[in-house]
C-alpha cells in the first residue's frame, strides 16, 4: 500500500493498530480522528473498511466527507 501511494506522489503516514475492530480506544484510531479534525490529512486510504472499525466506520467516512478528504 505504501508503494502504491508513493507511486502516486502522495506523502504517506501509516497509522495502524493491533486489536479488535470493536475497540474504540485504539491509539491509532484516535490519532487518525485528531488528524482529520485538525485538517492534517487530505486523503484516507484503507485496505478494508472493517479494518478501520467493525461497526462505526461510517462515522469516520462522514468526517472525511465533511472535511472533503479523498478516500481510496
């Protein structure tokens, strides 16, 4: 995924968590939300929406839409 982004010329910051997709207290998830709210992100790329959150990924997608982030 990193190579794909770099080939597109995008700056990459990989944020990942280890743990359940049901856990909302993941450090990486909170970092992502903070970056979206602080407008530090212009594009969100995920491998599978269930990897983001098992339930509630639509909340993240709504934030991305509100802040006009591209999503791949």
